[in-house]
C-alpha cells in the first residue's frame, strides 16, 4: 500500500500473531525443576533429578498479550451502542451494510465501536523426554474471570487430556501443535481475566525431562 501521513485504520483482525512463552515466562511446579541453560541458545526448564512425579508448566496467555493496544478509533464516529459482541468483524463491509443494498454499494455508519481483544487459535508444546517414557502427558486451557467479592469463575476452554501430547522417549524435542475447537476460537475481551495454558508431564522413576516452552498462534483485533 502507498505511504500516507494520515492514520491507518483497519476493521479486520490480524490472523498471523504468534506469542512465545519460554523458561522466563512460565510458571512451573515439581521437585528439582529449574530454569537452566541446556546449550548455546537453548534455555529450558530442566528436571534436575529424575523422579516419578507430576511436573506442571503453565503460561498466562493474557499476560503475554497487550489486550488494548495499537490504533484508537479516533477517526470513527460513534452513535451509541455497546460494541459488536464477541467478534472483531463478524461480517464484511463494516460499518453495517444496508440490507436492501448490494454489499459494495452503500454503507451506513456503525452504531458502536469494534470490540478489541485476542483470539487463541492453537499452541505448540515443545519438550524433550529421554531415558524412560513418561507415564502421561496432558494439557488444558482455562479462562478465569475475577469480580469484586465473588468467587473466581473458571471456564474450561480445552478439557484436560493428552490432546496429542506424546510420552515416548526420543532423541530430539517434540513440537506438538494443539488446536482449540472452532467454537472456542473466539475473541477474549473480558477485563480482570486470565487465560491459562497448563501442561502436566508425569515422569516415571528415571524419566529425564526438558520443557522448552509454549508457542501460541493468535489473532489480534487491536486497531
């Protein structure tokens, strides 16, 4: 597109976002787990002493993404309303198309600003198992919403299960993609909320484990 000195506004979300959570970003629990230098250019969370135990690794996706960022809506007129619910751009040719007209002929001003947020599409889990196979490998995604003086409301986005994660030993790391169901690939727009990815790898007596990180594929609607 040509250069312009004016502001650039866009209605559709960016579909190619990628967020990486590594040793410095993850929360982890399990005896003798520690963030360690594996090799040059490689840092991970390493199980120092093999043991038959559950090792948990978690990433707060919300904390990794600025939910309100980019361009403001200062060039757009607003005529009231509460936003387009749960969607960046549910239909083409926003502002809303006049029903009796062809989609490209005539537009009417939108009655509310776009809802901003992010959409988690899928994520890669990167880890290495050596010496002895793990007993189990599972992952889950949960959304936790906080309200004043109310118990936290937790919604399951991806149920805890193997979800494609492997337990066998191999010479090099696994990079396993875990997609969300289509009905959960929606914009997360709530304030005072956290979207957690949690991975649990349970080792056997001599299982060696190195957890490198989680890559998230996301769509943004920030501008």
